[in-house]
């Protein structure tokens, strides 16, 4: 028989993907934001995404927060995901400081900006400047094939310079007939008179005016400067750390990769509450926490493919991932 899991609809989003993942690992899912139904649930998942603010404060101070505390105090399995895990702690630095549910002692901190870290193994600076792509001079095979097909469709008269209509068709040709030799058809050739070149004074001397072709021929050649590039060195390549932390990251000690999306991380007051760790930008932070019947993960198991489903399956069966 499938175990029934209640997903808390606290208006923090991220419900549909969590529901699909739990169904995939064999749970019978119920989604509810009713404090009475949450308080009587035998297994609760509290997902969340976004930030601490007015919405989270209303949960903490309202009936839904009281229902979550009731489930945990009763000893039923409870899982908080991402913001849902952060809200289990005392408070967060976000938005000038916000209260949490005070279920686990600790605080929520923001990743510092301007951090620099080593790049991935094997990454290196370019060894030569980046050059522009050479212009295409030859036709591609597709263009050559199109020309061949067009040539094969032409008639003999079209190749000879006369259209099919001019060779005896129904419509006259648009080409003008050739001029016939004779006095009646002779047209006098009028050659326009070219005015003499103007010689403006340059420095007191008379110099001829150069045309465009002469100016181009006499212009000094300007050597193209190569694009800037970094000179390779023996120093390890480093990069600026982006905040928020978005993407896959390895988790210790499992060695598996999970998907993270967050700008804040938790600092538990009790080291024994930390289950798994991860590192980002040189900052080591808890990827998962646990205390008695309470489990929390900073990553998104519903977006972490096989590793995430394995984690949810372990929670469903009463394990810890």
C-alpha cells in the first residue's frame, strides 16, 4: 500500500514537480494549504522557492506554522526543501532579517559577492588570439547542386540568349531588336565635354586633384591589430563566482550530484544536525540536515533526476537518503 504524503501548499510555488517526483517513487500525494489537514497528516513535505519576506512571515505567525510545528512535535516524518528547509531555522538575513519557525537552531546567511574560485580541472586560457572567420569564397555543395538543377531546366533557346516567346511563342520578347546598319538608323554619338581639373592651392603650390582610385592607391597601409588575449601561464585558471548558486553540485559524502538554486545557505548551531555538505565559491554549506524526524535539503530533489528520486524514495521508506 502506498504511503500518503501531504505536500504543503504555502503559496511558495514548486508544487507540481515535487508531486510528480513523489508519485514516481510510489507515494500517494495530497496537496493542501489547509492548516487542519496539514496538522493531521502522517507524512509532510514542505517545498518552497523564492525569498524570505511577507509570505514566509505570515506562515511563521499563522495557523499553518502552528500546524507544521504540531506535525514535527508529534514525531511524524517531515521534509523541508530549499526555502522550506531554511524556514526550519531561527532566522534569515534576507530582506533585513526575517524570523523562521525556530524548529532547528541556526541562521540563514547570504553567499558573499565578489568571490573568486579555481576553474574546472583542464580549463585553460587561449594560447593564441581569437581571429575573425575568413569570408566564404567558394560555393557550398548545396549551392553548386542548385546551380546544376537550374541549368538542366533551361531550354536550348534560353541558353542561346533568346527566350521561348521570342522564338515563335504567343508573347513578344522584351529584348530590343538589334540596330540595322544604314543612314536612317545611325544615331550620332555625343561625347560630353569634360571640364579641366581644378587645381586648388596647397601650401602655396598648385597640386592636381586626386580621384578616389588614386587616393586609395596612395593611402598608407594600416596593419590590423590582433585581438587581445591572455598569455598562458602556469598559474591555475580562476573565475568569478556567480550568486545565486544555480546548477549541479557534488554532495559529500555521497559523491552524487544534485541541483541547487539559492542565494542563501543555513548555518546550523548544532554540528550534529548537518547530514551532507557541499561547496560553492569556497564556501562549505549544509546540503542536507536532519534531527530526529526532521529532514531538510537545500537542493531540489525533484529536479535532480535519479539522485533526487533516490533521496525521496529513502525519505518515503523512513531512511535518510
